C-alpha cells in the first residue's frame, strides 16, 4: 500500500502568501474578500498556522492571479529528487483527492507538474483556474473520470487527455488506488 505524503510546510505557504499579496498590492481584507475566505483565516495562514485545504489555497491563488504552485512551492536546489510518496502534498476537503507538487513553474515558463492520488467515493470538483490554463493528465494506475463539466472522459493506465482548466472541471476515481500525473499549463 502506498504511503500518504507529508503535508505542506506552513512556512512555505505563509511566505508565498505574503510575497504574492505584496506584489498584488492587496490588504488582508481585500484578498480575503476576493478569495471568499475569512480575514482571520488569511491572517492565520500568513502567520504559518492552520491547515488550509486545497480549495482555500486555490481560491487564494485565483484571487491573486497566480498559479496554485506559486503559493505552495519550496525553494528548489539545482538538482531536485522527490521520492515516491515524499513530495509536499495538499488535500481536498471535498474528496479523497491528494496532490503533490513535483515541479513548480520556473520564471519565464508557465507550467506546474503534480502527482495525484485519488480514491473512489467522492468527486473532486474544481473551480476555474486562472484564464488560459490547460490541464494535461496521464494515468499511471486505476481509472479516473476527468475533464470539464459535461465533457468528462474515463481514462485508464497509459491514457492521456488535455482540456481547459479555466472552466469548472472535476476528477473522480472509478477504481481504488487511482494515480495520475497532472500538468497545469498556464498560457
């Protein structure tokens, strides 16, 4: 059985939130309002406390106009190896969805790479990401139904698909132990 990866260090998220909020020139109140979260929640996150869900981090990223990875990436060394099950991971409050950031988009490029773990029983619905986002999925284990609402497709091991990520979309495991690689391309 695969081991569930460790959660993201809160100090990474806190530093990134402060950095990106400063770049955007937004107050705590304004960013919280735009993201649809409580100002106290945002204050706690910037103080490196709390345990934000994927949905909270996504809402903040969209409100800031930055890729999700901008809020969860760690400072990367020249050579980086992430062993299976060891990457920084965020969870969903809505489903059994776990995503581990493998490679953040470097300056000048606009893509992020994730390893995703998903179990049957719930659907991970995703709100639209920043405009121009395209998602690419390659399934390694199990079966997943993924894609924009009304256009979701069932995929098995070795299958690939791409679709707009700037529209509502979802992921649903149809088999236990479903795993896939997700590439988010920001155009």
